[in-house]
C-alpha cells in the first residue's frame, strides 16, 4: 500500500460519520497496519543485504583460491560475449 492509499482510507474513515470511539479504533488499526507494512519492508531489505554480502565474500574467496580457473572462465565468457553469444 502506498501512502496515498493510507491517506485515502484515513479520509474515508473520518468522513464515514461513525461514532468517535469506533472511528478512533479504525484509525489506530490503520496506523498500526501502516507501521507493520513499513517494518516488513525494512526486514525484507535487511534480509537481502546479508545474502548479497555473503555471496560477494564467497566469490572473492573462490577467486583467491582458484585464480587460474577464474581467469579461464573470464576469458571464455569474454570471447563468447565478443562473438555476440
């Protein structure tokens, strides 16, 4: 949900003409939902950072332990790319 969608929902809740206690309950739930969605998105981004860092570290370790193999694969892939493959 975008902030615009949350704003629209909030405006509709305020304009619905429901009793103030019920209206506040709905607004509180909407705010909680917005917070939980934002937190969920932060967790997803954080969970992506670690695997990427781990992959980068693994690749660097592989390059250090097998430099000739990495050079050979690089040459093959560059040749294929030069051929348009």
